[in-house]
C-alpha cells in the first residue's frame, strides 16, 4: 500500500525538476526540489512506496532523465497516469521506475488515498475496487524487471 | 501498401521493410551530446563497463547550455567533457560555436536519411533535412556510445498538407504554433509528423527547422520533410535517386491526415504557460511586456534575425523593454554582422549576446522575476523556464516579437 500524490495534465519536466537544479552533481542533491513549482512540500511528505498519479501527458517537455530519477530517489513506487510523454516513459523504464498507463484511476482517487499496485496482473486496488491498468510491452517489462537498462545491458554482456 | 517517410528511413537503416508498431534495433549514424548532460552520460558509460566509444567519428559534443559559464558549477561540465573528449579522441567538439541543434545540420553532421539521437528533446530538429532524429535520456545515450545501437518502436505517422498562399505576415513559427494548438500538447505522442504541400515546398530549410524543432511540443517522436533540391544544397550533397526515394509513397497509410489552407493562417502567440494555449496575436494585443527574446534553436537563424531587422529598421525598442537577440550559431552571427543585420538590431536598442541556448533554458542573462512578461521566439513557455514560476512567457515569431518590442506590448505585423 502507498499514498497517492495527485497531479493534473501536461505536467512537464521543468515542473518535475527545474533546470537550475540539473547542475547539482548528484540526484540525491536534486531530489529535495522535486515538483517545487507545483507542490513545495512534496519531497518532505512523500514516503518510500508512495505513488504519483496524473492525468494526460505526464513528463512532457525536455529529455532530462533527472525527472524520473528524482522521483525514484524519493521512493516513488510508480507513476500512474492516463498517458505519458514519450521520452519520460523510456527514461523511466531505463532507470527502473515503473510507469503505468491507467485511464480510470485519476478520476477515482484523491490526494492521500491508499492504493496497491500489482504489475504482473495489471491491476490496481483502491477503495475496495480493482482497476485494470495497461501492462508494459515485453521488451520494456524485461528491462524493468532487471532493474533498468544498465543491469539489462550488463546481463547481455 | 506504400510507406510513409519514417517507415522508409527506418527500413533503409535496418535493411528490411518495417511497419508501425515494429520494434527494431537501428544502427546509429550520429549522436549529439550536450554539455548539461555530459557528467551523467560519462558516469553511466563507466557504470555499464564500457571503455571505448563505438565510433568516435559519429559522436558530436557541443557546449551550448552553459556557454559562457554563469555559475562556478558550470565549469565542472566543461572539465568532465574535455577529459572524456581527450580520453576517447573525439574529433568533433564545439566549445562555443552555437546551439547544438543548429550546428548538427549547419556543420554537416546530419544528412538526409540518417538516424540520429541526442540528449535533448529538440533533437527532432534534424527532420528538416529528412533524417530520423529524436531525443533520449543519458542512460540510453551511454548505451549507444558503447554499442552504436538503440531499439525503437516504428511510429505511426500524422500527415499534414499545407497548400495555397500564406499571408505575407505569417511565418513558419505561426504555422507550427497553430498546428500544436490544433493537435494539443499530447496530440502526436509516440507518432511521426510528415509535412508536405506547396507551402512546405516553397519554404527554406531554416523555416522547416523551426517546424521540426517544435514538433516535440505536441509529443511527436520526429517530424520529417522530404529531401528536395534545397535540402541537398543546404547539406552539400547530391540529390540522388536514393534520397528522392525517401519521399512518402502516394498510397502510404496514415494515422491521421490534416489538410490546412495556407490562407487561413494568421500571426499567433502561445500564451502562458502551455505551448498549446495558442491564439491569434490580435487577441493578445495590448498586453504590456517587459522583455523580448529573439533567438534559440527555434528562431535564431539568419532569416529570423533579418526578419526582426526588417521590422526594427529605423525604429526604437520601447524605453522600458529589454530586447535580447541571440544568434543560433557563430556562422549566423558572422553573416548577420556582414550583411548589416546586427547593425540595424543594435541601433534599434537590442542587446546582442553570444550564440548559445541563452535565455531559452533560463540560465543566461535576461532572467525575469514575478509578474514580468516576455515575448520570446523559442519553443517552450513552461512555468519557471526563464526565471520564477510567476513569469509569463508568450511564444511568437521573430516578426511578432520585434513589433512587440517596439510597441512595448504584444503587437503583430500587419499583412
């Protein structure tokens, strides 16, 4: 079980982590500034195992991989959105952050609700309901299962 | 069944016919690495256990986001990049020649039909010469540096035909903003755009670059223009039958086709803080502004500066407006100096800065504060991009930006 942090549509990568923080040498130093322009207290309230839930086009904008990386570093278990921007989606899989497409969840949950995700079954449990979510293509699930692209490439080598 | 352009470019690369939805591994013709991502790319490259870059000649390293340095930390990125370039013997390093997306085609690194990846979302720009190019993260880039390959999903295509005669005050920036307004910020996600029609045929490569550059703002993976005589001349290649063949087949299959009448376009602006919040400039007219930015990989080319100069010739920027002009490359800068464009802009009151990403990535001179408004020719008006999250950014063409600078409020050039 994890808590829901709910955001809207077209959340861009500048909002996830603004460009002035990209110069910090490590993701750990950047992560306190996650979602700073949208929700200043996010990084102190989010706990290991919580979820980011959003509407359409989550992660649009720049190619910065720091965007999924700060979410993962803060312990976010998965981002569940109606849809994702392309580069964010690939980057998230490559660093081992699950990105789940689900049309229904956003309109059902509120900030702070508890949900449970079962990726193998493609199912989310909340408020006594089971909601179906999209499973990843096999190529992506394989990279994710191995913990990201680095682990996956190391295994191939 | 015929093929779209992206299907042809990918098929040519992998040596077999592909269709949308296929997952294939492409051989990479070029990669672009930029200064801001370099420390992370190098870390991941080492973490993956690679020692040598697969082909140094195919790697282009460009310092542009952090040039010249504005904070002490910026210099760390130069040092990490310099060391990696030395260690790997990289032959193509640009330390102050301009913005990466301008240099990749201008300096001849990308040719029609190539497959190119870069660690910046506006890598889609090179579709202007008929290449498949798109942005990726630093981990995937490290993987390419070690292997020379990347897996991709062949995208569906949205075809956009624009025919007729454009009004004289409409630019390619107005065209792409209008398209983004119609498709919305996620309307082309995972898909390729393909533009064609009389208007596109008549356009310079520079104008096509503006359109390809912003295609990512409606989610597109790439945006392709069929190579023609202008492309060949710009790229310094011969327009062979093989390159002509990259044009989409007449019986290709599209996810959607938009037919747009050139006569319907008007000068537009994208209002704060979404690129798809597009409306006619006339509807935003009269909004008082504090600053104007003309530059970036979207609109910092010679034709853009000349258009701004045409509007500004013999006039003065409003007393309370700061006008910042940033040429996209050193080559553009020198050409604009030689032909008198810079002279006109400077006399009108512009501050001319060194070619770089400049204000577009919110790191250079010209940062704004709460409540200030800027008209800018770049590609993004996201919250907090040019200073605080209470800065209002309006995106527009160089003509609209220049006219607004003179009026001190949003204004547009009459047809």
